[in-house]
């Protein structure tokens, strides 16, 4: 592994040091899952956004292994309300899966490399598909709280990228292409699930900002003008590391509030949690139909 080349990365978590930390986390997960060999090679990994912990209940009752993030070496915890902060391994209709119930956000003080360290440790276990979910504000004026949006593409305007620093060659090449970052075949499968379950799906572009402040009216107008339909503070960095590793990605945004410049008042985190509960059941129903078909 080449030595560090970007001295400006002040957190020091890049290059060989990042690779070492990911390897330690992966080794810990392998050891914890070794008692259940049927769970050791997941085919799907899912990352859950605010208020979406109910997706865990899609796993078969047995076997399950729940591991709090705080126990996994080098992994930041998920401290924001609405995020359980644990990895749950199980099977969905017999298919091995790993669910990351909650995430550490960059706005909590982590670089994108630190915030995606757990996902990269999971990617080293070999899943072929990653499903990313988030709570988001609806920039598209047609969107209403409780809607579910199928992510067709993203804008990373967060000011960071998890691939900064020396490339981790064991995951992927230096300059990964992000054309069709959200796999077209998986999106078609999601639309099929929408038809079967009668859960309506919006389709649109997600934009990631750094947060933690919500958007000004001018920012909402700008983001809409750039072609974004929903805005949040996560997900794009996770999609980048998954695609870097050659893993297919499917993404959903749960619209929790209107983010149009004519709203009377700005969003609050309490509103995001409350309105997230409204649409979470819809997304869980959709995923219950979809996930068993992705293996």
C-alpha cells in the first residue's frame, strides 16, 4: 500500500491506516458471525436512514446476530435520534443479509472515510448489492411528506469524498465511473415491487449536503435549479464506496418534509422523525416484497 500523499487530510484516516482499520473491523465481524456460517457471506447489505429501523423485522426470526456499532473496532457510533446504531445479520427468506441500522453522519465530525468505514468492512464480506435509504426533504414541489422516492442519481455537494487519499486497490480502481451509480436493473425491480404492493414510488435525483443545518430558501432554489428532487445529509458517500468496490446500489429517500422556498417555516429534526414514521411503513412493505427477489 502506497504511503499517504495528501497531508491535508488531517484526520490521518487514509491510505494504509484506513486499510488497517477496515481490516480490523472486517476481522471482528467475521469472528462474530463464525458461529453462524450461513450468515458469514451476505448477499445483500442495507443501510437504514432515520426512522427506518423497522426494516430489521424483515429478517427471518432465526438466526440473527445483533452487534452494536460501539463494539466494532474503529467504527463510529450512530448518535442521532432515530438511528439504532447496530449491525444486524440474518436471512431474508433464507438469503443472508446484513442490515446497518443507523449510520454515523459526517456532520457529527467524521470524514467521509471514517463515516463509510463500517460499510467498507461489510463490503469486504462480499455482498453483491447494497440498498441505501435516507430521510430527505422534498425539493420537488410535487412531493409530499410520507412519499417514497426511488433514487435515480445523486449530486454530491457535501464538500468531501470517501475516496480522497491513496486508493485502496483491494476494493477497486483509482477512478471509478459513477454513470448509472444506482443500478438500472435494480431500479426496474423496485418499480415492479411498487406495482405488486401498490406502494407509489416517486423517482428523482438526491443531493447530499454536509449539514447539520437545514437549507436556506436561496439554497432550496439553487438545488432545485440544479435538478435535485430531494435533499439530505448522507447516502452519496456510501454509494461512492459501494460502486468503487463494484457492488450494485439501489437507493430510496423517504420524504419527511417539504423543502421548497415557499414553505412557511423550516424543518426540524422532530418533524423529520415524526413524518418519517408516516412513510416508513410504506418503504418497509415495498422492501419486504423486493429484497427476497434481489438475491
